């Protein structure tokens, strides 16, 4: 509706400068004067949520707005159900919910989040009666959708002075059906994360997220005392042979006794049946599921000290650029040229080169300490120079003009850099021995290469990856994209062994694009791990947690 577009910039600006005060009442007026949502009525749960509507059991009090109808069902963002909105005769027709006046207070500040899918710009809006008794409207958040879910979020939105608050979802234009899910209001400043279905962990028979003696007891009962019991092969097949049997009990017992550090890995994707349940065992999915609960945004300070190893600068001829390019090669502590090592390629951000990630991002320090402690596989690390432009040796400084030079690295990497490294250093070949990750533009290109070169790269990581893989517009430029949102996937038989993306909650440069990438992969069936870094900015504070977790777990899936 036009009134929303005219109010949008004014209200957003006011919300951005809102100060949250601790006083609850003004003695003169008796009105609430800017308390935070954290203090309002004290009705939050342990997550700081005032409510979370998942639509698993119904409409949760949401109603059709205008001529629209709502019904629980449709494709969910999380869980199994969502809220489908149909019969929209105008763009402002949608879904709405009246906010409890005893909880949501005039002048108080709250965090809002809702997942919405449809066509065009999805808008999370507010209707209320202002102090003069006039019906007024507020804009909370918006985001573009082309049939996929977009999260509409605002962690600090102050309710305007008034009464009768109604939260609703509409579109800027069009009347196509929309779907919403995971509607949450929380304390001001809360970064709302939507829990995904619990991962299936190999060996976790009681699905409590921990492998212990209770799982062994259940496994024994399932095999010997209750043979009719249905067993999920993804959990029960701990020896990787594609079925559940006595050897799985033996392997699980050895693991619990500390005689084995991990379970054997299945060598292929197979369909098997145990009792009455038929499941598919996916090697890569099982690996990510098995490490998911070990991933953390908290990096021990001990791994950021005393980088060792040796750096060698190399020059190789780039076929795509038609000129020589540089790279730095890190050889690990104890390097032995008679041995072969897996190789990890590290990409820099916009404006950088092969020297940018060598220092300051913790890569060498983390690799040094994790390798020496036995928590990472000894590896060779290649610090790349991504910019690949036949017309310019160096970046022009014009971001829009330079982007194609970064995207060209998707050809330079497999055609020129990888062959050089493989012919000059003792590296193991094959996707199971090749990893790539990067920061910002380098994270974006790592994801792009991971998709396009999935037959060559098995481990993929993005630290605060920049937007632009799919067409979009951010606060800096318009991105034509290198593929559609539907292409954001890596399908079998080249599913990644590990796909890891990190995003900082305070990253104003790339905003929520890291999470958008993760969600697109998930929606298209590509397993991945997303690390939300509390307080992380567009710098090492987000990159270091990505590198710490990534280096710990690469080259271990097979």
C-alpha cells in the first residue's frame, strides 16, 4: 500500500535512533515511556521470546486480513507446517495477529522476526490507533522472495505511541498466495534464530544429542530383545556396512570405551532396511550430523598463538587472465616433501590479494595449533589471489566493475591454480582431499566454486560471504548474480563432505546474506552447517570462528 511506502523511511529512521530507557512510568502522564521489551510484564521464556508461533497445531491466533483466508499447512520454513494465506484481492491483504495489550506496550522496544515466502517484496507491518484516535501504520521489516522463504527481522523496533497493535504480513505489490512461518517477538536486541529439526546422529539411539551407555543399552534391546522394533539405519549402522547387526554393537561399545575415536565411514550411498524402516544412508550428511554439536562460535585463545610452518610465494600462469598471478603456499610444521598432504585454498575479501589472509585472520595460527594437538589433519594451505581479469592486472576500485574479475576465478582455480599446485607440491588429489573457504567476497567465491567445481572440491566454507551469487540488491550495489536461487544446491553424487557458513550478528556490510545462502542450500536439500557469531562484525571476529571449526573438521569424512 502507498501509505506504507511513504512511512517506511521515516519510521525506519526513528526506530534506528530509539533510546531504550529503564524508567517504566512517567509520573506526569502515567504512560510507559520507552521501556524495553525485556521489562514489559516479564512474560518471556528462557530464550527471551514473548511468543513463537510455529503453526504446527493450527493458526496460533492469526487471521486473514482484508479478503484473505488463512490455513495451517503448506511448505514449512522449519518443522512440518506453516500458515498459508490465499484469496488475496489486494497487496495489503495478508495474515494478521492482534498483539496482547498487557504484554506489548506503547513506546516499548522489541525484536521481531518472521519467515515469509511469496512473490516480490514481503513486508512485516504494524497497524495501530495513534494518540489522536487515527488508524496509523508502521513498517517493521521487508525482504525479497521469489517463492523461497525470506526472514523479515528487526531486532530493535519501538512500538509507536498508541493502542490496538495488529501485526501483519503483506506484499508491496501483487496478490499471489503467501506463506509465513516461525513468527517470533522477543526482548529488544535478541537475534532470533529458528531451531531446525534435530540432526540425526550416528549411534545416538535415544536421539538426545549425546552418544553414551544408554544408547548402547537401547541398541542391544533393539537387536536381541525387541527384534520387531523399528530402527533408523542412519542411527544404527555405526560400522558403515549398510545394515544393523551385532558388529554395530561391538563398534559402539569400543567407541564408548575409548578404543575408537570415531565410527567407520560408509563408502557409498545405499538403501537398506532394518526391521520395518527403510532409510537412505548418506555419507556426507552423516558426517555433518556427527560433528554439528561440536561446532562452536567460541574459539579458544590458545589456538591463536605462535604460527609456525613455512610460507612460499609462487607465480603461476593464469589461462583466464592471460598473465602471471601470485599465491602464497603455507607448508605445515614438520613438513616432509616425501609425504602427501590434502590442500586447503583460502580466499581473501574485496580489494585484497594473496597476502591478505596470511596474517590477521588466524588461519596459520589455528592450523598450526590444531595440527600440533592432533585436532586437525596436516595440510598445505594456499592463499589465493582471486582477481582474474584479462584487461586489468589489479582491481580498479570500482566494486561493480571489479566483481566479474572475482567471478572469473571459478575458471582460473581449476584450470590454472590447482594444476600448478598439484604439479609443484606433494598434495593429494580428489575432492576428498581438497577444501576451499574465504572471507567476504572470498567467501562468496568459495561457495560459487563449491557449486560449480563440486567434482573437484569436497569441503567448502564461507566466512561472512558477500551477496551476489544470486541476483539481488544490497546497500552498496545491484548484483546481476551468477546463478539463480534455484541453482544454489550441490546434488549427489557430489554432495559436500562439509559445507560451513558463518555470519556475524553485527555485520552491517553483508547483513543476513550468509544466512540466506545457508537457508537456500537447506531448502534445496544440500546439508550445511551455519554458525551464527554473536557480536561478529565484517572482520576477523566472524572469520576466525569459521576457520577454527572448518580447519578442525576438513579431510576427515572419508
